[in-house]
DNA sequence: GTGGTCTAGACCACC
DNA sequence: GTGGTCTAGACCACA
C-alpha cells in the first residue's frame, strides 16, 4: 500500500482484492483473508481493511457469513468487470485519446508497446507454471 | 471548472492553463491573465487561481515579473510534454494494458474507437474554422 | 513568530521546523506536531502552518502519511544542510566579503566577535543542561 | 536587475547606486544619471528609478537640484557606511555565526576563502588598471 | 494595476 | 483525530 498516493488506502485495498478475483486467484465462494490477517499482510490499520471490505460488500463483490468470514460473491467477476468497463470507456479511454493527440504520440507506438507487453506477460506466466 | 470532480479545482485550473499552452493559444513569453481576471472568468476564488499559478511556477511552466504579472516560460511546452509523457508511459499506459487483459477487451476495439475519435475531432476543428 | 518581520510567517515556521531537525530535537521518522497543534503553539492560523508543511514536503524535508500526520524524512538533515550550505557559500559569504571590503572592516574583528559568540553559546548550553 | 528576486527592484537600484558611491566611482557632488537614462540602462520602468532616488534622498545619500538633476551628497559615503554597518553587525553577522555552528563549518575555512577572495580581487584591480 | 500573505471559518475524506 | 481544499475578505508592498 502506498501511503503517499493520492488514492485512498481503502480503495487501494479494494483494488487489490478485485485484482485477485479477476485473475481467478480467489474464486467464487472462496473464503478471503480475515480483516486482521490482511491488515497484518498489508501493514495497515485493521479499520482500513474493514472499510474496504464494507465497500466491497456494498458493491456485492464479497459477502459476509457471521462468525465465519468474508467470501467471494458468486458473480463477483461480472460485477467488477462491469464497474471497471464503465470507468474504462467513459473516463480512461477519452483521456488516453486526448493525450495521444496533445502529446503527438502515434497510435502505432501504442500497438508496439502492447505487443511487447503481451510477450513479457506470456513469458512470465510460462515461468510461473514451471 | 467542475466543482464535483474529485480532482481539486486548482489542479483543474493548472490543467486548463497547460492545455492553452500546449495548443499554442498562449505562447512563450505571453502574459497570461491576472489572478483576479482568471478568477472572475472561471468563477472561482482568486486564492484558488493563485494556488494554481504557484504550482505552475514551481514546475517552471510560468514565471512571474514583479508587479507586472505571470508569463508563459520559454520552454513551457517542453516541460508540460515531459511531465505528461512520463505520466502517460509510466502510469496510464500500463493501466490500459492491464485493463485490456483483465477485462478481455481486444486491442482492435481500441483502434476502432480511436479512429472514430479522430474523425469527430477533425470534424469539430473544421466547424471551428468556418 | 515575528509578525513584523519582512520574512513571511510560513517561512519562519519552516525555518523553525528545520532548526528542530538540525539540532536533532526531532529525528528522522518522528511524527511532528499536527497542523492544528503547531498552529495553537505558535499562535497562528492553521492554514499558515499548513503552508509551511506543504513547502517542506516539496523540499522532501518532511513527508505525510494519510490520516496519520507529518513525519521527518529519512535524510531531512542532509537535505536541509544542502540547501543552507548552498545559500551560505553562494550568497551569504560573498555578501560578507563584499561588506568587509566596502565597509573597511578587518577580518580580525570578525574573528574576535566569533570567539565571543562561541563562548556565550557554550555558556548557554551549560546552563540548559543544569 | 532581477525581476524574480524577492528583493524589491527599487531597493536593488538603490543598492546599485550605493555601491557606485562606496567604490568612489561616483564621488560627492557628482551628477548621477538622470531617471530616464538609468531606467533605460537598467531596463526598468522610470517610475521605479524615481522611487529609488526618492528613497536615497530621504536617506540623505543624494540630493536634487531642480531642473539640473540628482547629485551625490557630501557625506554620502558616511551615511551609507553607517546603515550598512548597522545591518551587518546586528543581522548578517549573527546569522552567519548561527550558520557556521549549525552547518558545522569551521572558521578556518572562512579565513581561507577570504584570502582567496582578496587575491582574486587584487588581481582583477590590477588588470583593470592596465 | 499586479502578486503575496494572512485570517477565520467552513466542509470533506480519510485513518 | 489527521490533512486538504475552498471561500470571503482583508491588508500590504510593489510597478
């Protein structure tokens, strides 16, 4: 967690959890780490983890079984994808296009960098498998 | 100015000024509007404009002559481009790639949307010329 | 704080903080007083303290943890010394030499006054220890 | 003149005039440059030069003959020395000593640097004579 | 006219 | 509790 980032820590934690779910590291109905454990792992105040979990419950990404712990919601992946896609197409992409134009960056360069990204990404996955 | 945006107003003003410089509407050594004038134009408190100008001075995008006013720095365009490119390549682009991967969005779709963006952008410029 | 000094109050506060750090009264990673607390202690407006802290953050003398407070940066002492030495050798010392020459003041007199300064300084420290 | 310096321009001009007098480049009863001429030479607004001259008149460093111009006062050198010495001993020197102490700079180093300064100063004067 | 500083007081998000 | 932002209004020095 980055304590000096402009993004709130509880949102950083929520993103951390969402990434775990999107990459299927945590699957639907899986039990996710307890508030205390995650707080220790991420070196933050348990209240802050609690707030992130509450936020994710509200979004129906996770749910809580009293006395048992928090679990990944059945359609967590769909919900997260929905939110992120909206953010992506309505905010990030227009901003990207504006930058390409103002900074005189060609679309070709983006394509090349994306290809490189894919290659290094695949390579890393292969290494992890071995 | 967007008063409900999460981004601070003074940063929005700074971006507003940078855009004026990048599009060459304001050129190096030009005098830019006084704190009070811009405050009236943008309907904000003069202190808020002052804060934006202070921030831009620190970044060496503008400079101040005692009692005369603020002026566009000689290499303002280079400085702004530098900052924005760094932000673009180090944050926005990796974020884009990560999104494409996690959200299962094809690169082709981005390309189509960019072409559409360019068309509507050109169209608008032609309308402004007339 | 000296309200009639030509030097801005927020800069006086910044100097106050730097002196605390240089004398090791506040050490690296220590939490420094909150904006509101220092404002009460120094009898100034919290905004003024905030401005001093912003300035020091920009200089990387202190840093901020979200919701926790401001802390002395790891190399604060080095940073401050660097700035002050630069100011000293590039401005103050040439100014001193120019004065000695134009005002016909002998270097010996400076030496005598410095010895007296050291004596009174030591004396005061001894008194504080007791 | 430095338009971005914290010191007011009219004070910079006043210092400029005082230096000329202290170095005896301009002698008592000499006519000094007209407001217009000095304004052109220093690339500033004539009003600003006027303000500097008014300030120096008030200090009895220069005086004005109506329709003729400004002249160096008989005891200009004494007056200037007086002011500067006061500033020197009451402000600059204590500040210097405090810096030496906090920055751990030995007095010996100052002495060496002063000797070097004198040598280069003499050398330059010899060159100017030739 | 220009910027620069300061105050008082408010509201907000965050930990 | 912490900082961060904004407003309204004041005063000052400077060109």
